[in-house]
C-alpha cells in the first residue's frame, strides 16, 4: 500500500521476504450419525435460533455470516431457493432449499417485513452476531460428545457429504460459491468408509468372473 498506492517508499521491502509454507485447511466433518445427534441437541437448546443456523450451514454449506445476513427478501419458498446477494468472494449466489430447510422456515413466525432477518438479534437493525450462539453451540457439541469441531466445519460437512453422494467438482463449486477448484478440493473430504466401499465396488467390477472370490 505504501509502495503502490501512497508512493511513500520507492521499493517494497517485503518483496525479498520468502513466503511461509501454507498448511492445508481443516478436514473435520461430521458423520451422518454425529449430525443427527448434534441437531437433536440444537433443537433442545435454550437458544431458539441455534437449530436453524446449524441446519442451514450443514445442509446448504452456508458460512455463518451468510446465514446470519439472510433476510426474508432473500428467501423464495415457492420456487425453493435462497439468494445470497453478496457472498464472501463478492458474487451473487443462488442456493436451492432442501425440503427440510423449507419446512423449518415455514414453521417460523411470519415476518413483519421482507427486510427482517431470518435470525434476528437483540438489535433488529443488526445481524445475529456469532457471540450470541457461541455458548449454546459449544454446549450442544458437549452434549453430543463431539470434539474438535467449529461452526465453520458444518460447511465442510455439507461439502463432504455432497461429494460422497456423487456431486461433481463443478457442482460443488456452484453450491459453495468457489471460483477455484483448489478451494473446493479442500472442503470435499471423503470418509474412510466411503473410500473403502468405492474401492471394494471397483474391485468387484474388475475381478468379476475372473475366478477371484469377492
């Protein structure tokens, strides 16, 4: 900034500094059973908004900020999709609504205005802050026996299960709003059980009628 924009200096002193090695992102995601247990704990939480936020993050791959910024004007229940006007990378993104999420939204109290947030905070003019669900989320994790897990890992969970159910890289990029395939590969982790089943299925096909027992 000082070099390019403000022209305070004639040379960027960091140009000769080697970049540190960038380590891979987190690969924690929930199994189907873990997610069921967590959602049950969230439904019983004293925080009435926790269940909806976790449900949307785990089934639609939305970041916390994207879910917290949702207003009723972004929701089209008739056609079954949510429109994110501005995602993290600045693009407009349309995400289909799973039936379970649509059912949850239909169960909520009708908004007074389309400008109302889906997840209102104490100040109706502001979005729901992470601090208002942090303790409730941590309590739900503890009750569920889930360790080493963060809210953003729900996005990993969605991406991983989409991949395990046959979503292509292009479909994952569209749903998650990624511009780079590299970023999508970081999120789409496969469980060992899935890889095992895939390898066994391939082996069965390869060795069929070869005399090798399956």
